[in-house]
């Protein structure tokens, strides 16, 4: 036969809810040729192009200096609090959905950002997996230490003469 089970709650498990944002951005860094002011002006020009109708992803692939996200059209994926620098997070918190930010300066350079989605995500399972992985690594490390000590004792030669 079949059984249908509905889990209403789990004992001994704390729920970990995190507010996450799905974000994309374009990054430009000052260099020997372009100083801070010039990079900011360039970002304003890029912002105007996107607002006028150019595709964000195409421009991000062409000009963004973030080598990881530029290949994905500037997509950073789902970000949790603490994943980015404070300046970036503060700007994202105030940015409405699907609206392009003004150029924002962080220690990495100048950013144009857009929040694509917001969600409240349950990270309980992820936290449990991380805790299990830490416990397994600690157990394995202890086993390896014991094995190492046993080998050292086996190799040691003690000669006691009276």
C-alpha cells in the first residue's frame, strides 16, 4: 500500500531563514589610464545606454572587469547577507526590483547593480549539511592523528640498558 506523510515540524531543528537577493552587476576598476572620476563618468554613460534600452547582459559581457560574473551577463546569483562588501549590500537593500542603480563605489571599484528577485530562503538543510561535513572532517582528522602517532610509536626504537 501507499502512505502519505505530512511533516508539520521537526524537533530539535532550528529554522534558519535568510533574505536573499538575485543580483547582476557590472564592475569597472580605476587604473593607470582611468582615475576614479573617469571610471564614474564611464559608468554613468553605460547606465544611460542600459536605461535607453541596451541589453544589460550584453554590456556586462563586453565591459565588466568581474571575470567570474561577466561571462554570465553580470549574474551573481543568489546573495545572502554578508556575501558582499558593506557598500554593495547597503545599495542593494535600498534598490527596488528591476531598477538600475547609480554607480556605487566599493573597495573593488565602481559597480552598476540590478536586483532581479528577492526571496526568503530556508537554509536549515544547508546548515545541517555543513555541520555534518565539519563533524566528518574532524573525525577523519582525529583518526589520521591517531594513525600517525601509532606509526611514530612503531618506528621508535628504545634501548634500555642497566
